[in-house]
C-alpha cells in the first residue's frame, strides 16, 4: 500500500503546475494548455493552477524560483488555449456523437459527458463555451461536443476566443499581481488551492441566478 501511495504521489508531483513549468518552461505551458482544451485525454492537466503559477513565475525573485517572460506568457497562453479548443471542436465535428458513446474506461467516464451536457442545457451554446473555460474537465469535453452537435463554426470561434482570452489572461494577471504582494508570496501554495476552488464559482453563480429567475 505504501508503495502505491508513493507512486501516486510521484505522478501527482510530475503533473503539478510548478513541476511542469520548471521542466518545460513557456513552450511547455503553451503545449499543456493546447492539450487540455484540444485533446480529450488532457482533462487531467492542471489548467487553472498552471496559469496562476505561470503568472506568479513572471514575478522577479518569486519564492518558487521559477522564471517566465510576462509578455511572452500573455501572448502564448491565449493563443494555445484558443487553438486547442478549435482542434477539439474540429475533432467533434468530424467524428460526431459517436465520440462520446464509448463505455467507461480508466480515463473516460460517462459522468464527464453528462456534466458537459448539463452545462450546454443550462446556459445555451455561446455562454456555455465561455463558462466552460473556468470549469475543470468540462472545458476539455465541451469543445468536441460543440462540434459534434453541430454548433456553427464561426459562432464557436467567436465565443472560443472570448472565453480563451478571459480565462488565460485573467488567471495570469491574477498570479502576476498577487505575486507582488508580500503576504501572498509567503502562501503561494494556499493561493493555488484557492484558485482551483474558485474556478467552479462562475458555474455555481450562473446556475443559482437562473434558478432564482425561473422561480420569480
């Protein structure tokens, strides 16, 4: 049992935001964002925490001893996220609904598809494309699903760009800005955890707002 725990801990550490940035740098950040939003198997990659830590890594003399170019990150992050989502959309458009009819496996779960469908049904196509950016797992599956159900390509491209820019630039600026505040620099690990938790708040807010509107 202890060996299994040690192996799991090693795997988790290898895909942590800090470890990925330290090993792969700016190009690696772009590739991971592309994979998480464009390839179904990329759902486990740490998009939110990666962007936040990457933003923090642009601060000189940060406590994690990482360094990324701030202008480079602001340019590459949204491009990679938008391009990845477009690839996911094309995969879904060309493959069709059969892509999501597979049985459960070690990496694929029907609940991922059902969660994504619920976002579509709750918010409609354009808003769902934007909101999904801030929800782990859903942001991976929503793009190919949008293509599979026949969302117009131009419409998807527009809202994909809006969501991709808001998500990447927002989290990078958050990490960069808080990295200049002394009290936050000392507790960066807790901030990363907070970012992961806060990533689902836009979805919770929209669901609550719509339910209240429906009751009134």
